[in-house]
C-alpha cells in the first residue's frame, strides 16, 4: 500500500536566500553588538560618577556655570580635571555609538524591506532583518522620546 505524504514547504525548493536580506540580518547583528558596547560604556560612566560624590557636585557646578553663560570657566575646569575628562569620554563615546547603531539599523531596515519585496528569493533573512532593525530603531527612538517627555515634566 502506498502512502503519500503531502509536504508543503513554506518556500519553494531551489530558491536562494536574498543577498539584501542577509545584509539586513548582518547589519542588525552589528547594531545589536554596538548597542551592547554602548551600554557597557554607559555602565562604566555610571559607576565612575556613583562612586565619587565630588564628581557629581562638579558636574552640577559646571551645569550652573553653563546656564549662567560662563563658558570660559567650564573650559578651564574640563582642561584641569583629568578624572572629569576621562569619565565624560565614556558617555560621549556611548552616545556616538548609539546614534551610529540607530543609523546603521535604519539602513538595515531599508535593505530588509527591499529584500522582502524582491521576487524569486527566500525571504527568511529579510524578515528577520526587518524585525530586528525595526525593533532597534523604534526602541531607541521610543526611549529617546520617553526621556524627553519625562525631562519636560521634571523641569
């Protein structure tokens, strides 16, 4: 007795994975690694300022001088205080990495969308790339907007 198994593959056999989808997926992985690196740098900055009360007071004083318009005092303090410069480097580099990873993820999102639309290729990596890059872009922009809203209520 013959039995026929009806296999219905999700995608037709013989199709290759789309290069744009693979590129989108790889870009998403790189963007995630960049976000992790930025988080580590931000944690280093947080540990530096939390362990030093005079550092927090120095930052408050610099902020007050900036609001008063006294920029020469700020430059003098930044040039004279090595610990302050070293700590601020971590957070500045973390911010640059975050902006770069969001830009990279946006490019990956576009590549993923194009990779999903292209015919006659498998769309697995394109879909994964769209989801990951979309989460990175929307999540980061959402957190930024949330931070602005919270800051506006606390001011």
